[in-house]
């Protein structure tokens, strides 16, 4: 008899759990616990033929089971009615991962460049992206009508004689106007030129500008500083080469090339079979630029440099098309999971 009760219990509990509506529950209640023909009721009725002792123990068990089942039924009914059954928590489910963003490769490389120069005493500063003619050109020794205005940079002009800065060099002027020498600053930022997109050009890109002015700063300081930078950035076995160049705001001016990181200097497509890759422009600050900001070129000298961050990043990560940086293709961006 006890066995029959246990079996019945198992069966009823399973059916209650599987019930999907209160109506189904009601049917179960009548079927098992109904007064007239409920299965449990029948068990209780059948006790008559048993001995006194058996009747007591089985009766107690059957009554307890009835109470228990009614309670379970009641709970299931509330669950179904409030809809809370759907919110049951499955502790075995794997957790939901939060989406974590990563720094963009351009940000990573900008931060690395700034960090290297910070290690040599350069202080990070920022300047505005909308500039006046004075800061973007005049003060940098690029007067109106100077070929460098059109040749080096096609510009985005704004109403009121303003323009989107075509390089970060104007930050040099802003710094020197605002503080007496010595100055030693590094200025990262976005710049704009009227270039169409191709594999090596973008109308918006990033530069890092450097400036060091003090008494007795020489070209040897420039060379030493930029050689250390190149080796920190690209590896201690990298070779550096300075070649003469021209910029209106420096005299003398130079370009810095590093030995090709792809072929090690043997010659390949990336270095156009020269073994060298140009990475930045630099030079000694032109005396006229120093005068323009109220510095005395007989007392102080300085060097400056400017580099394109995309170019550095392309060499560093071996990327062959600048447009990858701006396409927002997650398959590309997810490769740079440094934090
Ligand atoms: N402003 C230059 C450009 O955008 C880069 C540059 C060259 C910056 C020489 C400098 C420098 O400070 O000394 O092409």
C-alpha cells in the first residue's frame, strides 16, 4: 500500500509540474483528490478492510500526501497565474558576457609615441583643431603666397578666415607664445587636408608634433632624441638615416628614415627597394619662428619634428592600406586587443 502511495506521489508531482494552465491543474486535482472518485480518495476508502494498525499508518500517509499535493498544486497555480514560472532562474546557464571595447590602433600608437617622448622629458599638450591663418601659417614662416600653402597642404577653409588645421605645428606657436623657454612638449592631434582617400592618404589623419627650445639645443640633440625614439618604437636593431629636406619653419630641415622593418634594409616593395622608410620631418626651429613668438634667436635654439601616426602604425603593425583605420570593420579592429 505504501508503495502504491509513493508511486502515485511521483506521478502526480510530475503531472503538476508539466501542467501549463490553471484549468489543467483543476483537472488533476479532481482526478486525484476529488471527493467522489479521486484516486487518493479511493485509497483512503479502501482502508476499511485493513487491520487497525495498517489503517492508521496508511491513513496517515495518504492524508499527509493529500495535504502535500494540494500545497504543491496551489503553488503551481500561483506560478501560472502570475507568470513567474517563465522567470525561473536556470543557474546552469553560462553568464552573459559584457561587451568590452578596446583602444583603436591609432590611439594605441599615439599613446606609445607620447609615452616614449614623455620618458625623455617631453610634456604632452593639445591644441585646437580650428585654427587661424596666423597659427597654421604666418607664425610658422609660411606667408601668404608661399608655395607651401597650396603645395604641401590643400586646406579646408571655414567662414571668418579660419581653417581646419593642416598640421599640428601651430601648437608649437601656441606653446611658445604662452611660456618662456625652456619648452619641451609633445602634441598629438587630428589634422585635415583636402586629399582624396587612397591606400596612403586620408582627408583626416593624426600627427604628433614635438618641440624642444632652450639655450644651446643643437642638431646633435635632435639626432639623438629621434634615434632613441625610433629604436624604442621599432626595436633596438633599427637603423636611422637623416637626409636634407625643406620646411618653411625649420632651418636646416631634415627627414628621418628608418631601415625597412619588412626586409631589414635589403630592399622590398614597402621601401620601394631603397631599404629605407621615411617616418618624419624635422629640423632646427627657424630663427624667424622664434622671433614671431617673442623668443630671442641669439639666446635660444630648438628643434622640432612632426610625424603621421597612421604611417608609424602601418609600419609597426605591417598594415598596407590606411583606410583600414577608418572602416570600423570589427574583424580588423579586434586584432588590436591591447588594453
Ligand atoms: N608640419 C609638417 C607636415 O605636416 C611636419 C613637420 C616637419 C613638423 C618638420 C615639424 C618639423 O615640426 O620640424 O608635413
